[in-house]
C-alpha cells in the first residue's frame, strides 16, 4: 500500500490531545491519538499480534501510528487472501442486528432510531441508516449504549 505523509498536531484538542494528520494528493484526513491507541489495541488482540500493541508511552508518537498502520495492513492482506473482515470497528452491542431497526439510548442519554447498516471493506463499521428507504448513513456514534431495543 502507498504510504502517505503523516504529521502530528499534538495540541489540536488542547495540550496532549492531538491528531495524526494523514496527507493525500486530494487533501488530508485526521485520526486522534486516543483512537489510534484504541484501534491498535483492538487489532493487535484480534490478530494475536501483541508485539504490535501500541504502548501507553507511545501515545501521540509516530511509533504508535506506525504500529496501527502495520496492523491495518495485516488485516488488508488477510482480506485479500481469504475475504477476512475485521470486527475492530464494529459496535459490539449491534453485532448481529444488521438490517434491523433499533431504538438506542446512547452514552449521552439521547434516544434515537435507525436501521443498523454495515460499511464495506476490510475494517467495516456499523452505520446509522435513517430508514429502509435510505441508501446510506453516518457511522454509529454514542456507544456504548445505555440500551438497545429492536423495534
């Protein structure tokens, strides 16, 4: 896979709460320090690659980001070989509810309804599809949920 230039903005959300900035020809995207640590840990566990687990002292460093990228690349290669799809980005409370309409109370106490969708690719995430007539929706937010009910 092509390597993109990655820079660090260490204080984007305040001191020590920064972002990795991933540069592309068309622009850039970002990934938070804590998200890299979380995903790195989930992928390392899923792949049984404890040697690539980002260490707490590596948070916000290129070493942590490089470990995350290595893990992501391993999942991609596994996907190419046998169609493997990671569960690291899926919302545990929604696994098995894809295609069903649910009512959730999110971690902030907000109640909402949506059809549970799932993105494509080798590290899919759950999607909040507004209705059965909709063709897509945003990634699920606000988990862990206080409650989930199929409606």
